[in-house]
C-alpha cells in the first residue's frame, strides 16, 4: 500500500478492503450529530442514547444484548413499532423517565455503541438474548421478573422473555 492507494491482488484482498470501507462508511454516517456533518437518523439516535445510558460500561456482548431487547420489542405485538417509541414508552427505561436526560445535547458514544447501532440499523445485529423482551441489572429483582422466563445473564444484566405457551 502506498499513500492512499491500496493495491488489490486477490479476491480475498478485495473483499477485506470492501468490508473495511463499509465499516468506515457506516461509522462515518453514525457519528454524533455535533461531530460529523451527517447526523444520526432519529431512530439510530434513540437506540444510541438508550445503549449509552442503559449499557454504559458493558462489554460489546452486553451492549448488543440491550439493543436486542429494544429490537425484539419493536418486532413484538405488545409494544410500539419504532425504536424511539419503545425507548421512550413510559416506565420502560429508567433513564428515559428523567426529563433532563431525554434530550441530551451531546453524548460521546463509545466505539462499541456506534458499532452496535450501525449493525442494528443495517439489520445485521445478531440477537444474543434468545428473543428477550425484558432485562434488569443484577443489583435489583423487580416484581415482574418472577412472571417471565429467564433467558440469559450477560454482563451486569439479566434477560427475560414471556413464557412460551404450551400446546
């Protein structure tokens, strides 16, 4: 490689270069609005804000799991059908109930949050929660947890889904 020009000798080199450019372009498109010229879409920003406040300090798997819960709710019949309406639904995510945090002016999203949001918005986020629709931190045990089926424990969060109906 010399300067900004990359020589591609094989098909695998070309695929590797294409993947790197795709990741770079997705990261560029998903930079926070105050940093880059291209702003987040509204739905991507809602997801990024939720991941920032709900999964800050988690591993990549933990951030992916929290994003999966939001996306599983969007797909489910019991919840609203957009990311923003799921995130801001009353009494669902504690940070969203705090009116000051609802409209943060600038949030420095971590690279892992940006990576998960990019995959989610591209429809390429793998659900690592076994279709969970609820979670809580390991520090609490909410009353609703007893009625749901435990699916996973990832990082500092415990994940649940509604029990399957027996036929």
